[in-house]
C-alpha cells in the first residue's frame, strides 16, 4: 500500500468554491498547498506530517519513535503478507472498540472489502473547511493533527482524550482523514441506520425510517486501486446489557458473510467476562481473531477449535489499567516460554524475558525445567512495536537517552549497555492470530 507522500498545490481552487469530499479530507489532513512556506507552517502539526515524519519531535525536547513511519508501515504490510495469508482474501473486518482507527486495519487487511468499527465516540458531522476563514481552518487542522498524533506515538487513540478531541468533528472526519492518509480516495459519506429486520437504510433515502432506528452510524465509501469499498462506524455500547448478537447490528453483521475480528489496545475490557460475554462469543464465532494480549483472554481462545499462532514476545501487562492480576495470563506466558525454548531462540530480548519471568536464573536452566506441551505455534517474527508496549510508559527524556546511546557509549559504556537492555525490555510486543479450523453450521 502506498501512503500519501505527494505534495499538492491545489488549495486555492479548493477554497474558491464547494470542495469534493476527497478534497475536504485532504485539506483537513493538512496535505494541501505545501509549496507555500506560510501554509506549510500552518499545517506542521497536521495529521499528514504526524504520519510521515520519523522520528517525531517532542514539545519538551527530544524525539519519539514514530510507530507509523513509512518504514514501520512497510514492516506491517510485509508481516501481514507473510503470516496472515488465511485472511488475505477480500472480506469483512469487525473492529470492536476501534473508535476512528482506519489506518491499522488497512495495513493488516489490505484487501478488506468492508471495515466495521464500533465504539462510544460521537459520529460527528462533516466539516466544510473550504467555507471557513483561514483562522478557523487552521485551528481545525491543528486539532485534527493533535487528535491523530496518538496513532504514530502509541498505535492507538487514548479513550479519555477522544471525548474532548473529537467533540468538534467526531469519528466521521477522522475516518476521512485516515483514508486519504492511506492513499485512497473518499467518494461518499452517508449516515446509515440498521432497522429491526437487520436491513440498512440511508438517511438521505429514507429519513423517517432512519430516524426510527436505534442503531445509527456512518458509511464512508472510498476507492482503492479502482475498487469501491466501505468503512462503517456505529456508535454502540457492546456490553451485555446493550448488545444482542441477534439484534439489528449483530444480525446485519452476520448477513455480511465471513468476518475477521481485529482487536488492538482493547483495554483488557473483555476480561470483564460477566459484562462482555455476548460480544466475546460473537467474536469467537467468527472466521478469525487478530489481537494482542489485551483482547480476548487467551484461555477462551484455547477452548475453541482454532489454529493459534503467537508472534513477538509476551511482556508484563500495561500498568495503564491498574496491573490487575487477571491481566497476567499464565497460559499465554507458558506458551511463549515453551515456544522460545523449543525454538532455541533464547537470545537477546527473549533472554531478558525468560529471566524476568523467573526472577533470575540462566535461560538454559529455565528451559530445561519447562514441561513442553505446546498447543500454539510460536513464531518469533514481529518487526514492529504494537499495542500497549513500552514506549507508552517511558518519559520523553528516557526516550532521548536511549536514542543517544551510541554517543553515551564513548564515555560511559556501562550506562550505554544498560540503556540498550532497557530499550529491548521496553519494546516487546505480541500478536495472537487465531483462525477457525472449520466452519460452524456452514458459516464462520
């Protein structure tokens, strides 16, 4: 996939009259009129720059790793091509708790036919930047740049921040911006609703039926390599008290055919088993699940008829969510230990992980004592940082020191070695890919 890296000098005709939907998205991404130095300074904090510069300068000094730089995007695409062939065909991708994140699923599922996002964030309205005065337009572009900067820095939107950052433009705008940043063309935006009989209606076609529905959302259509595709967002509570798999949204999703579920930075919310049992079951009844350890609890995956592949390495769960003991999954830890030891891959970052898991000791002794009963396939490859991995919780100053370790090594070699160990310990990420072995009742 080619991300947007070209320069446009078309802002003047855009702003002289009504802009097309794609032109609006380009303006809001800050990717227009970069030939003009003044205009370039206006949009220096825009989404366009946040996703294309590497590394990202920090306001307090130093730089942060850009997890969505061109290099990282190429790594994710290569990984998906090599390891996710079972879901490479065109299909529907279900992304619960995904908010406005179009970019990451577009990398892991480059041929997806439809993407369905579900969250609590407001749908929002469609801004018309060509009708704003320069100051208003600049402020909106900067606000969008601030909102989307979380993706290259963390790989996810911060839930607490979205309620304030999205209040002026909502998910619709962020989806449009994500689509053009991915190099695709926005062709249509429509408010949609799902009726009780699970059929979808457009507000512009059937306003009264739209109004009577309780399941409302937006559909953003886009052109990718000549093919028209859709991304949907529904503002929907997915807890057991609100989500019914046989209700309008669940029935409509079922009618769309095979679905692959994508979970990223899911806040360990599905560990609240008494509150989210319905959506968890709905996810497990699909074709596949691609997630980190913060998604569906690993023991639930093991209980299904799934082929499971493990990538990267398993690290202590993020303390962002209180470091609860049930977030630390012993079954998953065991599978990573067995995989590392069975593969003979007990060097570098994996050595540090084995030692930390067992509070010291030599990796060969640890591996000798491990009982091997591998039920998942362990694969080392994960060449990118993902989900709640270490950079999120490190002070900017420490990030700067780590990036300067080569200079520090000239005078303080012990400190440089410590920084390298810290850098390795901070970066472990994991991906769990579970794909159903056979169809259930003739369908996934």
